[in-house]
C-alpha cells in the first residue's frame, strides 16, 4: 500500500514538473510571438513605404507613346462628335 502511495507521489511530482516546464515554454513562446509581431509590423511599414516610393517614381515616368496617341485620339474623336 505504501508503495502505491509512493508511485502516486512520484507521478504527481513528474506532473508538477511537466506543468512548470510547459508554463515556462508558454511564457517564452508568448515573448517570441510579441517580438515576431513587432518585426512583422516593421516589415509591413517598410513594404508600404517601398510601394509609395515605386508609385511616386512611376508617376514621374512619361506615358508610353502608344497610350499617349490613344488618349489623343479619344479626345479628338470626342471633339469631332460634338
């Protein structure tokens, strides 16, 4: 009977150690998650800034010759129909 209590006591000690280990791991994972969320937010901000810069450069480029002629044809046709 005493050996059964000792076995139960050993199992409870192992369970308590496992719970402590899992709590520690959970706390570490939460810290890692916070850090990764901060990194992700910073990367999103960098992507938005890069997109803004690319759009600004694209706005400065002249329109391709084919599109400029098409735009001119539309306005000429619109004026001719008036």
